[in-house]
């Protein structure tokens, strides 16, 4: 994956991104993921779109893969590793930040958000897509009118004791690190890092194959269950279209 700088300069509040990222800031009503997909053909790799909302950390980054779409989607795993690393960087010591395959982020069992990926509808599986977009949305503030226990499977960073932090800057740095690790040590290294964040079921072995699909095998059994990444990314499991954010 390559990232190339552009000449735009943000005029919003201070968000300092490392090169080669360039910030595009949207108002609260904006949709970072949709906007990034719209501008990706012209804006180029490294464009990071951020929405200024008090209740959500919402951003999306444009990537330009150098391999066919069928394997380029594996960049999603780099995005999820970076996203959870960014959260871990300012998590209270006793909190567990985990992933539910492929796209959900949970903290101590409570869903706070997740990641998603977009690509051109005309892209062919056997050819490099013109662009990919990795988008993320994390609930930072719980709904004020909901009492504790009303949505026991959902959570927010404020409920989990997270302090103030620069989520966007942290994500950008960790994404660069994840992609560099992929390029240096191979995809298997990135896959192991990602899988280390999934809570393990007893007597179950997980593996991600070269195409990005998840393979699950019970110890002592020959049957392997395949979960297809491309299909799973078609509909984000954590996103509620009616809420416009993480489901409750």
C-alpha cells in the first residue's frame, strides 16, 4: 500500500497528522466514510477525512493498493490493528480492547464501534482497484437519556473510563506502523497480530488465509469453516443505519 501527500491544509482545530497524511475536516452532519469514497479517485492515498462530532470519533482514510482487489482487501486487517492500537494507547490499564471478526470493536465485552471498507463498484477481483477506503467509527459518549444497563451489549469510551486523546493522530501513526510491518514481515505477521485481538473459544484454532478469509477449526476435527472477508465487509456488522452509528 502506498500513501502519497497532497497539498491541502486543514483549517479546523489542531489535528497534527504525520506525513504523508492530509486532513479533510467535515462538519458534524458529514459522513467521513461516504465522503472519502467520493473524493478518493481525485484526492489520492493518504487523504484522511474526519468528522467533528462530540459523541463519535469518525474518520476514514484513502489507500491505493498495488495488488489485485482479491488480496488488497487484507488492508482491512491493518486498519483494524491500527484502530485497536490507537484505543489501547489511552485505555485504562484494566480494560480489554478486542475485535469481533472481522469489523467490530468491543471494550470489556461492550460494543463501541468498528471499521468498514469501500472500493470502486467497477473494480475487478483480479486487478488492483483505483482506491480503497478504510473507515472507522467509535462511540465516545454514551447517550445521556439512557440509564446504565439499558443496552448491556453496548458501551462508549466515557463509560469505560477513557480519557481525552487524539484518536485520529494516533490511528494514523499506528496505521503506518501496521502497513510497514505487513510490507516488511509479510501478511502472516499482520494476520497473527490481528488474531491476537480476538477472544479465543476453547479448543478452536483460527487462521487467516492468503486471500483474507478466516478459517476456523475445532481441535480434533478435520472440518474447517471458512468465513469470506469480501462477503463480511459488504454489510458492517456493528453499524445501525437508523442510528447513523454503532448499534445499541
